[in-house]
C-alpha cells in the first residue's frame, strides 16, 4: 500500500511539472501575424495614402453622400478600406495623431455594425485586437483635433457645438493570424503618447 501511494505521489508531481512547462510555453509564445491585408493587390481606400505603407503620407476622411462638414455636430467623416476578398481580421493598427474618438465598423448582411468604440485615443498608433471576417472596414471619426481647431476658428472660441471636418490618417493596417505560406516579419511602431487634448469642445 505504501509503495502504491509513493507511485501515485510521483505521478502527480510529474504531471504537475509537465502542466507548468506547457503553461510557460503558452504564455511565452508570441502571436505571429499575417502580412498587412491592406497592402494586398486590389485593395482600395477612401484615400490611397492610408494604405500605401508610408507613414509619412497622409489621407483625409470623407463625409458620406448627403452629409456636409457644414452640418457640424450631426456629421461624422469616415475612411473605408475595401479588400479584394473576405479575410479573417484579428488586429487593426491605425496611425494618426489627430483622432480622438472613433468607431471601427465592418460590413455585414445587416449593413455596417460597430466592432470597436474608441472613446479616448491616447497613443499613436493605436493597436486594436478584434475578431471578424469581412472584406470592408470603416473607421467612423466622431472627434479629432482638427475638429477642435476648426470649431475655434469658426466660433471665435465660443462653444456652439463641435464643427467636424475631414480627419487626417497616415496609415490603416489590417492583420490576421499568420500561416506558413504568408508569414512575414512585422515591425511594430513604438506607441507615442499624445499630448493632453483640449476637452472644452467635447460634444
């Protein structure tokens, strides 16, 4: 009986050590990302500079048909990326030092649905983890520092509602999980804290 108990104790310790080793491996393994889907041939964007792979170029968001910057607080500008085919997307990286509040939306059978709501952007770039399969991504801008500047200019500093204008975006990147056929090294940009934003004109 004593010998049997020693065997059980030994097996318990062994399985415990194996479990700890597996856990360490799982924790220590970094996720590998696919190539940037926004750079795939055939991909289009509201402004081509948003997907050209060059962080020095900038593109402007646009207002939906029927909307106007003059509508002020009632209008949201947007940037749309259309992929040549549906992809499983798990990571979205947005490079912009202007965005403050925005929604990330995806096209579905029911129209656009909101995937992420960012109510305060404090770093640039912003790195979002998502899980969706789609061929179209929309970034709908609720507030940017460009809006604040335009509002100040048009109202002389008096608060009369936020006047939205087209926002500036350097780059939008879309990634999935990699497989051996498409894995490539990814240089992740170092996040930079944004200066404290003036909240006086918050809608």
